[in-house]
C-alpha cells in the first residue's frame, strides 16, 4: 500500500484486496490467444512454486489471476474460437486446479489474517493502555506542580 493509506487488518478486506490484485488482468485483441495460453502455463507454474514455498498470498493471487483470465477475459478475445483443442483441454485442466487450490487457500489465508488481526488488536489495546497511563501520569504531575505553586 502507498504511504499514507491505512492498513486494514480485517480478514475479509485483505482477501478482497488479493482478489482485486488478481483481477488486474486485461487482454489485448492484437495478441494471439496462444500467447495467453503460454502465459497461463507460466502463471500455473509460478503459482505451484509459491504454493510449495508456502507463499499463500502470491499463490492465491496467481491462481485467481488464471481463473479470471481463462473464465472471464480470454473467451471475449476475437480469435478465441481459433484456439486449438489441446490448448483448451490443458487450460480446462489447469482451471480445475486453479479453482480448487484457490478455494483451499482462502480459508488458510482467512485463518492467518484472523490471527494477525487478533495480534494487532491486542497490540492496539496495550498501546492504548500505555498512552492512557502516560496521560494520567502527566496529568497528575501537572496537578502536583499547580498545587505546589499555590
């Protein structure tokens, strides 16, 4: 996030932000569909690597990006109908994987984000209590100084 933006610790907002990041994919009608199919293969390969490395956020984004590209975006390409059967079959196989893994990752991420939110809330509580004690101590000190002046 850019500086100055407030970071959200709400698990639903964080998962929504990952989905928004994945949705940032566009197709260009001047690029032939087979290039997108090759790129899709690379997206799946990278998602698998991130999944293996337990970088669940990046894996989730990549699997969702694949889903969006091959379900929503690419079928609108003017030359989509000229796609080979092999490419379509492979994309359907990858799509099945991408959907299943993304759906598996979502509760894992939600649990992680809920834990991080709880830790953050506890830290906020401790910080607020500390600030309140400091304010009370300062107020008491000021009161004592005023009493001494009288």
